[in-house]
C-alpha cells in the first residue's frame, strides 16, 4: 500500500466532498406537458434527490435562448426561457432546494452568447470597426474579395469556425468567430465590457441565492493573439483530443486572471469564515495533462474542475490506478479536491460506453446502424466504476439517470436528432442526443412519468420503462438502490474526506484503502477474468453486483469492505 492522498491536510469545506447531481432541465421533469422539462417540474421532484442522498444539483442552462445548442446559446443571461418558466420559478426552485438541504449550482456560459443576444444584434447593425463589433471577434476575410475565412479554425460541431455576415447595406461583410455553432458567436474577452458584464451576471445569480456556477468551456475564453492557423480537428467533446498541445483557442494563460477576478467576487459573498457558506465554481476545462488542468483549481481560481481524464480512462486496472494517482498528485499540488465524473450531457452514458470494446475510441453518439454495445456488460461495469468513483476522496458529479443505470438511446431515428453536431458534421457524427433523453419516473404513466402528456422532445427507448424510478425503488438489486446505499455509506464512513492508499502490482485489480475518522474502508474493483477473494475477517459493506457462490468478488465488480 502506498499513500497517495492525504485527506487530513485539507480544510473541511462542502465542495471538497460533495456529490453533485446534474439536471438537464429539458429532460428531467415536465410540469406542463409540452414535452420539455421545466423549472416547476424540477422543483416538484427535488425530494427525490434528497432521498437519493446527493448534496447539490447543477442545472444545465435555463436562460432565454433560441435553443440552437439546447440552451448553451444564451440570449439573456439574467432571465429564464419561457420554455422552462420564469424568474419566480427559478427563485422557488432555489428556495425549495435549500429547504431540502440541497445546494444549487447554475451553468454560466461565458465563451459565447447566442447570435440573438442584444449585443450581437447591435454588432451586426453597427458595422465594421464599431465599438459594438469589438465585443465579439469580427475580422475581415482573406483573399481579394474577403471571401475566405480569416483563419482555418474548425468548429467543435463541424465545419469552419467562421461565418460571414451580410452587412446592413446588403454587401458581403465581415466574418465572426464561433468555436461551436454559427448561432454561438465567441465573445472577445480582451474587451473590458465583456469582463464587466459577466462579473455583473455573477452578482445577479449570487444575489438570487445560488451556491455556485459550473463554467462552460472555461479553457476557451482567451484566444492566442493574432489567431494563428491550426490544422487539427476540434476533438473537444468526442474522443480524447490531441496530446501534442491543444491549439491556439484553448487553455491560454490569459484565462486565469478572469477566474481570479471571479473568485474574489465569490469570496466576497462569504466573509464569515464559515466554509458552509462558500459559493463555488467548477471548471469545464478539457485540458491535458492533469498538471496543466490543475492550474484552474489553484486556490485563487476555481474550487473544482471536472476530472475528464477519469471519464476518458479505459476499463483497465492499470489505467485506472494511473489516473487515480495522477489526479491526486496534480490536484493535491495546488490544494484542490479531485472532482470525479463518469457521465454528463456531452458524452455517451457510461452504462453504454463501458459495453463497447475496450480499445474503441469514445464515440460522439451511437446510431442504429453502428455496432451496438453489450448492454448487460456495460451496466455491470458501470456499477463497478461508479462504486469505485463514489468511494474515492474528493467530490463527484452524477449525470441524471445514471442512478437508474440508464443506457444511451443508441437506436434513435436520425430525423428526431437535435444536437447541432448532427447537421454541422454533414450527418456523419450522431452527437449527444442519445444521452439527453427524458427521464423515466413511472413505468405505467404517459411519457414514463416525465410529464402529464405523451410528449417528449426526444423519444424514450423501450428499455427505459423497466428502469423507471418506481420500478427500482425498494428492489435491493436495482441500480437506484445501489446508488442510495453508496451515498449513505459514503457519508457514514466519511470517505470523501479520507486519505487514500493504493496497492501496487495488483494486476487486473484496483485496491485502495480509504481512512477517515470512521475507520478504514477497503475498496476492491476486479477487472480480471477470475474471482478475487475477500480478505479474511473483512465485512462486505456493499457490492456493485452479486458475489459468486463462494462469496468471492467476480469480474467487473466492486466491493467496499469494512
Ligand atoms: C460545453 C457544453 C456543451 C456545449 C458547449 C458549447 O462543452 O457542455 O453542451 O455544447 O459547451 O456551449
Ligand atoms: Ca414543460
């Protein structure tokens, strides 16, 4: 056993240990039956999350938006889209969550706005060289007529990262940069008004009572001066991305001062010295290697950053041991917690991902004509992976429905797809709709209890009925009850704040000891073909799947031992 993380060196703050449940507002609960989830729906279902045992919720965007990227294209950062409700609904949701002892984290999308944002509309109207254009990244095109984009950057969703506009007088005009969809123009973060505006937006939501922010594309705000050409495909969301540096649009040193300013604002909301009052921010930063990503969680910047290396790790014991060790080394070096995650609204659900061949690259969506995953194997591994994750000291994020073992919808008809990836890639990349399907609550109700009508903005696969919340509740073998037990034991055994030692040379097994004031918990994940014996005298506190007839730990199973 080698100690690789010392939990006692950390102050006792909630965000270092929290389990945070991600809600995708469109797909969690629909109160009015229009087929799209909404804030009143969320508020009504919050007791479910208290009973599940999580500490906080993160909600993907619910702001005013034309929904070109499911709300990640914001037209008004201070208001709610009518699809989701009103500002009063948001206040009610926050109040109800707090009543239930759940903290609320909202999504902040600072890299780009919607093209329907008042500032972008003003920029279009005002013309080249105007102060209005300076808040975005407008450039003249290349070539004699300015017919070619200013550089060769590609958009994450496919196609060029530049779109040419038509000027107010009808002439072919300048080009603007969008790292994502053409309806998501990038802000110019060198502009002081952009900085001031987002600081004001932070205040708006903090004053409304939210506990923090998940910051979208946190590594993208600042671009390298001169916008130099960059050949590589943008692999932000599918695949692991190039290892040889990430290009002039990502992870520029200039982003950090933005977050230092934000951290000062967050800190100003808690001058009590009582860390239970901390307001926090979490970085979505697809940055490699871990040591580089750790710069975002220095004490003067983010509290947390998603550990996407963990999400990307293949189902091999050596790779898991490696990522666990590297993650603690990097985060501990800056005094930050490690924030584990296996699924979110951008990636194939881990119950499906882990049912694909181990060496296959992580796909960006799966369609009916693609090789289908082994659903049983995927779920078994997913339960084992989550049981490992939720034992590891630090925080964790859960993606809605993973507690039900939901698979990806891998046979969705192409004509209902809504992720811009599908269109922008010229129908070559399926995209993220398959993980965003509305939640099944009650097997016998219309839309499986998602809302009062049959309507759902994406179709639910047949397999979801048997996985509905009401079908799993009370069934000790269900994934939902496994999650409830894991979250309860994690708290009782104070795992999140513990110290971690890992056994070396354990072949196809990952074995860690987590020691806290509540004692030592041994966690064994068996990725090998044969069974692993439970050490003598140990009590099995929890198993991610059935033990074999001899009481040994079979393949693709995790146990917690006391
Ligand atoms: C982030 C979001 C993703 C969105 C993109 C553009 O990666 O998680 O859903 O499409 O940013 O805002
Ligand atoms: Ca609705």
